[in-house]
């Protein structure tokens, strides 16, 4: 069975995680909206939703993750992440691309961004894994 680009990206980030950082991929066909991965470190937990996009070539092209008929972050995911954030839990979204990914902490993914902003925020897969480790204090 082949993996899509999102799962391939997640795997490429996970290859750089330090030993000892526990994570669990979530998929529940009966309860939609749950974040893709739960990370449990020595000091904190973190819920992360992953998305994968092709970055538009034009700097001014808007990247909107939450609006429209079929948004990248589904309405169930937006609701689930928002409620966990309101409870004080650590949540975020990593939007991956072939060139790396951008970390959106909390509910900062709820804004629209242009392609230039996205490109400026790109981090390597290794750096994203380091960020996950830092946020969970491994």
C-alpha cells in the first residue's frame, strides 16, 4: 500500500525524533477531527495536525487552510483543535511541503497567509522534529 504525501512527510519528520519521545498516530473512523499525532514527552503533551500542500509560485497567492467547501483543516478538525486549545492543551498544525514545513502553534493556523510568508517560515524536517522534542521537553 502506497503512502500519500502527507503520511510520507510525517514519517520524514518522525525519523528525526529523539529516542524516548513517545508518539501515537491517531485514526478513529467513529470520532472525526482528532489531531493526527499525539506526542508525550517528559514534561508535556502535544497534539499536532499535519497537512501537506504545494506552495504556490506567486508570493501573493493566499494560503487558506480553514475556509471553503473542502478546507485543508476540516471543520471537525478545527473544532477539535480549538476546543483542546481552549482547555489549555498544547496543540498546533504542521503544514508540510516538498521543501519543509511550517509550524503553526495554538490556533494560529486559523488565519490566512500568503505564499511568501509560508516560504519564509519553512523549517527542515529535522528542525521540526527538534521543535516537537523541545515543546514536549524530551
